[in-house]
């Protein structure tokens, strides 16, 4: 679903991004509006979702570990943008690949971690619709 463009929200996202990374707001930075807004929207949605978890969920240390890993991946995505807008193309490419690989690997790692639970009957052997098993991905 496309998010309607809100000029004030876009300007705020760019301003906060620039402040966080000690950048001047330039036309080149403004050209990355879609990427900056996308990262901001996803980051805020993640944190909002985690804020709705109950105390019982936080008793599981993997919940906090996963949040830290996801936050680190957001940092990688932002670092790639910073490298791009500061003219460091090679660094932007490497950091972008790291962000993409992490985004790809996290669901696989979660699937692997859940496998022993399914085998022990913890989830009744069921998968959510649309989720591929490791065997199906290969």
C-alpha cells in the first residue's frame, strides 16, 4: 500500500536524518527523500509494534536480541544513504549489500531458531501462510 506523500513529514524526516548524521540539507540529500521516508516509516512501525508487546514477550531474551538486530540493520541502511550523499559510492555499495543481506538472513535465522520448537510440538508444526520453510527456499 502506497503511503500518501505528506510534504511536512518528508521535510521533517530529511531534517532529522541530516541532524542525526551531521549533514547539510542539500538538493542531493532531498533527492533521497523516498529512501529517507521509507526508512523512517519502517523504523517507526517496528518500534510501534514492539511497544505493543506485553511484558511476557520481553521475558524472552530473543525478543530484545531481534529488536537490536533490526535496529542495526536500519543503521546500515542509513549509513548507505550517508555514504551515497557524501560521494562515497564504493562504501555505499558495500553497506547497502550488508543491509540487504541482513534483511534476507534475519527471516532465515528466525526460521532456523523456530525449527526445534516445531519439532518439539511448540507450534504444532504449523507455519504461517506465505512463509517458506528452509527446504522450500532451497
